[in-house]
């Protein structure tokens, strides 16, 4: 039997007048994610995207679709003629292959082609009856079914599928509908999760990493590239800007009080990231900060780092506990890479007793000994761009 993939997308967005824009961008993203597969046919009708593949690619195609923001569900469906006998047979053959004795099921039908002679209740009864009669031990349960079977008569054909052939999508908004933001991407657990959360709202990502060669190794850099690569599976491409940070860190270490080191360093990071963001038409910064997690993330410290930026700084994990962030990191696939042991530029220059209640005026005074503008200019001049795609080989 012919099989097709049915992709459903968010209902809320459909209410506005922006539906065509949303659909066009979602289809473009699907095409881009599936460009490695030959003979893929994509069409759209009645708030559903239909995808035909060469049968052997279907599993892999579904897996890719499961990473595209804006998609709510991905179902494999059997396709048949628009007559009730074909639909009954298709349900038994296609949905029946996963149905087992003891399962409780319910059929829901939909008839968007109103010329079809049976109404949706009659379709559901006919298909339900066929399943019940042909598969031993199935039980009907309209209140709490284990499996929901759908039978739909649409304009072009009829479709049968069940929740056993469905994967949940990630929801969110299609990448490219929400502008662009720049993620401060360290090698840690938190920042990749922060980037994912903002990207999920349709925002394209650039990333910035501060790198302190030779205090941090090539392995540490590869780890950051790999994290960007994993994130690019969701957003298709990430421009990763690697900023040489050694000179700034050495200057701070040599000329500023040890307890202010981290905060001054973080102010440099934010300023440089903002310059890079503005240069590349990115409207906000994203960090993985969470209140109270470390000394530089108390509210007083956040105030000190935030004050160097004019554009919004988004901190989506700000109220999350570490174990909640870890859970998200596992779910999006970045955790195993984040916990690889390579050092980060911050860990190399960490003071023993950082201030937790800094005053902005004190920090501004102690950092004033540095030639801030020249240091920033040199760092920005030395930026290396790495274009990271899902198939980038680190
Ligand atoms: P993470 O787990 O994301 O590394 P963290 O808990 O280690 O975060 P910090 O080291 O204080 O926290 O960094 C706070 C945030 O600053 C990070 O989430 C990240 O957004 C940014 N950041 C830290 N180090 C770097 C770096 N080397 N390059 C780019 N951004 C960085
Ligand atoms: Mg870190």
C-alpha cells in the first residue's frame, strides 16, 4: 500500500493573517532539511503538509522532520481510494500491523470532501467495525483508548493512520519567522540549552565563542563546534564566530583586582558579542545564565554585566535549576558533548574569591586602567568565522 507522511503544524498561528508566510517558511525549512533525499515530493493542503518519499527513506525523513520547529506532529499514513470498502481494508492492513490483542482503540473520522456519501460518524463506525472483526482481541474504548485510529476523507484521497505511527514534533515557530539572535556559546551545559529555547521560537542563531589559545586547546574548540553542529540540526545553519580572548584575559589578570576578574571579563564578552551581533543584523544576545548558579550570576553581578549592552540580553534558563537544564540538554542531544572534560576560557582564569555583591561603580573604576577600546578592536579584528551545518565534520 502506498504510504505518505502527514505533517501537522500549530493551530494558533493559523488564526492570524500570517498563515501563508508561516507555511511558506516551514516548507522551505522542510525542503532544506530533506535536500539529501532523492524523490521527495512535498505538497500542502487543508493545513497539512504531505510528504512522499522512496519507501526506504521514510524512517530517516521522519526523524529529520521531528527536529523542525513549527511542526506539532509527524504521522505515517496509508493512502487509499475514497470509498469505504478501500478505507476499511486499508485500516486493517496498515494500522492493523501495529495493533495487538488486548489493546483498546477508538476510531475518529473526518470528511473534508462533503460529497462522500457517509458522514464522519458512519465512517468511524465502519472502519472501527472492520478492525474489530479482523484483529483478534481488540477492544473498543471511546473514553480512554490506548490507540487512536484516524480515517480521513480528503480532497485528493483517503488516509488511515494511528497514534502508533505518530511522533510528536517540537512545536515552536518555524526558523526564520522570528529574526536573528546571537548566542554566547561556551562549552558548558547551559548555553546550548539557552540557544535551543530561543531558536524554538523561530529565531535564527549566530554563535560567539571566546577562545583563549593556548590556555584552551583545539579539543575545546572542536567541542564548541560540535555543540553548534548539534544546534544546527534544528536551525539548519549557524555562523560561529570564534573570538581570540587570550590578550584580554591576560591584561585583566595582570592589571585588575583578582576578585573582579570574572566580571570584567564577562563585560568584555558582552560588549564584543554586541558588536558582532550588530554587524550581522542580529537583534539580541542569548546567554545560559541562571540566577545564583555561580558568583557572576547573582542579580548584582548580572546587573554589572548587563549594563554594557544596549540590545536585549535573553536568558531563557534564568529561572531553571541545574537539573532541569541538564534534562533539557539530554533531550536536545547536547549533554554528552557538554560534559566532555575540555577546559573553557573561564575555568582557566577563575579567581579564588570572586565578588558576589559587586557595585557597578567599583568595577568601572578598576577596569578603567585597561585600554578597553583597543583591546576590543583587536579581538573583533581577529574573529574567525566557521559556518556550521548539520553535516559539518568536526
Ligand atoms: P555554560 O554551562 O553555558 O558554560 P556556566 O554555568 O558555565 O554556563 P558561566 O561560565 O558563568 O556559566 O557563563 C555564563 C554564560 O556566559 C554562558 O552560559 C555563556 O552564555 C556565556 N559564556 C561563558 N563562557 C563563554 C565562552 N568561552 N564563550 C562564549 N560564551 C561564554
Ligand atoms: Mg561555562
